[in-house]
C-alpha cells in the first residue's frame, strides 16, 4: 500500500517538507561515503531554507500546549488508557522544554559558522562544491567516516528539538482522522466539505493498481483525479474504478 498526504494549508505543508528532509538526512548521515555525507550536509542547508519562518518555533510551542490541554481533558475518561495518556503528556512536556531552551533563530549557529556558510553558498551552484572551489571542504571529506558523522551530528544537534516537535505534532494530527473506504468512479472522486476546515488528507491505495492520485482541495471541495504512467509517457487519466482509503485529519 502507498500512502499519499496532502496539506490543506501552508503551515502543514512546511511541516511535511521538513519531515521529508529529516527522513532524508537520517538516511544519508548514517552512511559512510563522503558523497553521502555531502548530501546529509546539503540537506541541513535545505532545512534552514524551509524553516526560515521566524514564527515556526512559537507556532509549534503553541500547538504542543494546545494538544497538552486537550489531552489533559481525557484524564477523567474511563475509556482512555491512563498509562498511554501519561506517556504522551510526558513526551509533549519533554519536547516543549527542549524546544523552549533553544536560543535565537532556527539554525543561527550554522549561519554564524563562516566555513559552513561558504559551503552553503557553493552548493547552490551546480557542481560548485568541487575540490578546486572548496579545498578545505574536500580535505574534510577525506576524514574518517566516524569523524564526519560526529561533525554533522554536532551541526544538526541544535535543530533536533525542532524536528522532535514536528514529529509529535504530525503524529497527533495523523491520529485524529478515521479512514473511509471509497471507490473513485472512472478514476475520479469529488466530495463537498461544506466549509469545514481540515489540516491534512491521507490517501492509501494499493500499489499494484498503478494509479497515481492528483489531489486538489480547499475548505469547500475535495477532488481526486487518478492518472497512470508508463515508461517515459506523459501521465494519462485512469479510466477504471479505483478503490482507496481516505482520511481527513484535523486537530
């Protein structure tokens, strides 16, 4: 099964992009090749671009506090497992405390590092990080993999609380919706949302169908059009019925 997610607003779009970058970083930083560590470092630079919003940290802190207050309201509910609830509340408290302890603008420690900023300035140029352009960076790439790994984790470290907060916010959001099984007639599906606000859509489809969803949504209407693609050909409309699961998520 393949899971597709679609954000309804710019705030969730930013969080999903940062989550995707964090997954990429987590994969490449644990490899050993200098080329793979180059991608990990370049991904940190991309994180800074996406997380450049000055209010991202405060938005996350406000959302964590709102979720904390909501979850506290379930303490008297006999249908809620108290151990699981306490564990989530403790996790929110720990992440909020760590995020509040971070100083200054997101990634400021990297912006203050002249050597890293020189690398960042060259990586935006195609082929700009070659050995003759950045000999000091090339020399660093010759260090043992363990040392490069430690250096990259050190540069990423101050960003970790931000990504811990993003992880739990998106996790809680994904758990808010209930899935519905739907058949898209002739590869198309429309649903009126009647002005109700949602934050994210999740669509699960069998990969063997080879159907690709193209999603368009606002607070009034949701439209999913399925396409198929073979080889180098341009995607074309999927003409058969497509069964899928739909989840609309909202705090």
